[in-house]
């Protein structure tokens, strides 16, 4: 792969830059309750040297009843300042699954106008498999100001997505597993209808990953999207269960040079409970 500090970097790249003074590493591990994993406890036990823990559920919009919605600008800035992450830093985000929740934090930084942020390809599992160093102490954080320029075009709400569903543009691409997309498997959150947003396409985020949880090549990624009936020449809104793995699709699109994408933050956690929007089942 080609290392790109704005999208995806290898473990080799991170190992070479580990002691760079302006490097900031974030552990953005997050799991569904059924996985019975505690990301904060795992971080405390062992993390990549210098990494800070980014709590996706806490650094969110507390006013929303939906899970981990994007935080207000002021909250994001204050949390990053306290973590010592700010202007002039190169940010690398990883997670304990390989590539699953880290792209969500990559998207949040992009949403806040930050460009120098990338996901670690293969995440912590690949780092550990290569017997690279870890530590169990959090780094000493020094306040750092962050200038935020909110990028409205990178996020969509239910009204905008309903409009897209009705008109068929922009395209909606769902990152959930095929059985959930078709409405054949129950949703992990109670009270949600089963199925998908009408006229959406299905690209399960796992189909964009290799067996070692690294991202597929740009060429193979393009083939996955095209096989799902996605027109890569047109704008795309990514969706999933709660706005986490939708960011894996967004990262994949960005790597391919597809700049006309946005993420439906509420995703199925919102659409599935909204009584006034339609739900489709079966294949796309």
C-alpha cells in the first residue's frame, strides 16, 4: 500500500514516525455490547506508545437520544485540547478490531476541518502480530489549541437522506451486513425495524478488508463498490447501524479519490425507529 497521512498509513510508517514530536496517536476502539469487550480497559492494559484514548460514546452530542452523534464544535475542541491534540499535529487513529471504529474518528476530524489525520491499516491487531511495542501508561497531555472549520457537506441528517432516497440521488450505500440490510437478521438495538433505506445499495464494510483486517487495494475496493451497483461517478451518502462503520466506506471512497461523499450520522439507529420513513427489505 501507499502510505497517505490524510487517509491510511501502515504499521511500518507509524513505527518510523513514533517519536515525531508533532505526532498524536488515538486509540478509538469501540464495540457493540454483544462483543462484551471493554475498550477503555483494553487501552489501560496495553496501547501503542503515546496513544490517547478517544471515547466515541463520550465525545458525542449528549443532547441527542441517538448513540454517539457528532459532538458540538465546542465540545470537540475542549476534549481535544485536554488530550493535547491540536493545530500542527499529525493524527493517527487505530482500533482494536483492525479497521472498524477508527474511521469514525477519522471522519470526525475531517468534519471539524482537520486534514492531517489517518487510520492505521490493520490497527492494533496487526501492530501486536508484528510484536511491536506497547505500554500501559497514558501519555502526559499538554493543552493545544485546535482551529475548527466545520465541514457541513460531510454529514447528512434524516431529512436529507429521505430526500435522497426519494429522488435516487445522491446514492445511499449501507455498510451493514447483508442479512441486516435485507431485513433477515434482527437489529442489535431494540425497537428498530428491519430492512434498509429504499433505493440504497449494500457494501458490507467487511468486504473492503483483507483477512488480516487491512484495507483492500484501491483497485479491489473499486471492484467491490461496482459489484454492488454503486456508480462511483456520482455523489454518495454512507450509512450503517449507528454511523460508525459507515465511516469505513467513507475512508475507502476518499482513498479512491471520490470526494463527493457524506455520512448519515443517525444511520439505521435513527431511520429504523422513524415511523414516517419507508423501509425496504430483500435485495437492493
